[in-house]
């Protein structure tokens, strides 16, 4: 059974930092593009960041550029999202997604981890 498990969410003050992790199992991790999505109450789920299978190319939503960094460790089968200078509008449930490089219909989702930015 394919499994993606997010962790690292929590409550943080504006301007603070969090590091999210997503640990994968039962997939050939190095052949998957990994992404982070988020969904805030009343809003559509949006792509936050993605990283290609070898880690050579990253993409970010405009709203998080310069503040968030996505990275991966293929040996540990884990993708990270370092979030700095957090803002209240970053409050959302964050989800990890894996997409197979050779068949985009093969994708998997984690259960999500909540990030709340509030004073």
C-alpha cells in the first residue's frame, strides 16, 4: 500500500517558521515529482511548491516565493517544505502529493497536516 505521511504542522506566530516533512513508503520515490498543496477554509486547493525527481527543478507559487523552500532526500524517501516568515494567509491544511514521472495518472496524496499562523 502506497503511503505518504505528513508531519511538522502546528501553531506559529506571524513571522515564525515551520518545517513540514512528508515520508513516503512503497513507491520508487526517485521516480516521482513531489509537491506540496494547501487548502484554506473556503478556498480551492492550490499548488504551493513542487520538486522534480532528481531535485534539479523547483517551482513555487508566487505567494510563497522567497519564503518557502522545497527539498527532498531520495535516500530517506522524504520531501520537506521549509516555511519562513509565515503569514496569517498561509494558514491551511498542507498536503503532500507524489506524481509518477512516466504516467501522471499515477499520483498519491497524504492525509494532510494543519498549519495555523496566528498571534
